[in-house]
C-alpha cells in the first residue's frame, strides 16, 4: 500500500511536471520504507536522491513558468527556496546522525508540503498554461 495515494486532483495538466510529481511521490515512498526498516544507508541515499531530483524539478518548473510569463513566478520561486532550505537542513542533520524521529518528521514535512504545494501552487501554473493559446 502506498504511503501517499495519488489522486487525479493533484494533476496540474502539464504532463512533464505531473510525471515528475509522481516520481517525487515514489522517492518519498522509498524514504518512508527506508525509515520504517531502519536502514541508515538507504535513508541517506533516499534523502540525497529526493533532494537532487526535486532541485532539478524545481529548476524545470521555474524555466517553464518564466518562458510562459507566469505572473506568480517570484512567489513560486520563494516556495521552492523555502522547501529546498528545509530539505537541506534535514540533510545536514542527517550527516550528524539524524534520529529516526527527525527523519520521520522530514518525511511528514515532505508529504504534507508536496500535496499542499501541488494543490495550492502548481495547479495555478497548470491553469495558466491551459488558458494560453497553443503556439
């Protein structure tokens, strides 16, 4: 059973980013399983992969929004910076023997933020892109 169940309501309508969001959900699932299994090396690997993939995803989203003239780009970038900073904070703690309680906290943060961010922010660029004429 998946820890985060994808709902159609999470789709933004931008296929590339919906696919990437699914991948992020998969990476969060891997992190959850590593934490549950108390596998330190897998926890570290999962956190590093999740952060790396998410950074690439954010950069791609921001480039698309910039090229499309998305009016809420700066606010969206701020949200990305906030998440990246918090994820890096957890990554730093992890290098100093992050407790499983802290990793679980990180996982819950990611899960809630992912859903809130997709539904609250990313869907806005999906709607914006849907309203744009095809080129």
